[in-house]
């Protein structure tokens, strides 16, 4: 008589970290039930990383605008007096 087997599928969520001391990659993954039990919330890491990427993009835009302002020649600065500064 055949024996019924149960197959369990679960998505393992995890993160990859790099130790700055020696550059070793450390991968940490855990299934959803133990993750809830231990209180490890990978969504918080994802949200923090997306916010960090957004802030990095804003910083790059401000730096580009600053370089444009500092690199302007005298004629361009005189034009800005009458037309205003248009930053990309």
C-alpha cells in the first residue's frame, strides 16, 4: 500500500552581509515561521535599504547641481541674475 508523503514548500528570505574586517560574505536565511518566532523582520532591512538608495540618489543630484553652480563662468553667472538658475 502506498504511503502518502507531504511536501512542504516555503520561501527562504535572507540577506547577504559583507564583513568589513576580511571581506567575507555572510548569508543569513530563515524560513517564515522561525523568522516570526525570533522576530527577525527582513522587510525592515529592505525598507531601510530602499530609503538609503533614495537618499543616495538625492545626494548625487545635489552634488551634480553644486558642481554646475561652482563651475559656471562669469558670463553664465551674469545671465543667471536676469534669467534665474536652471538646474538639471
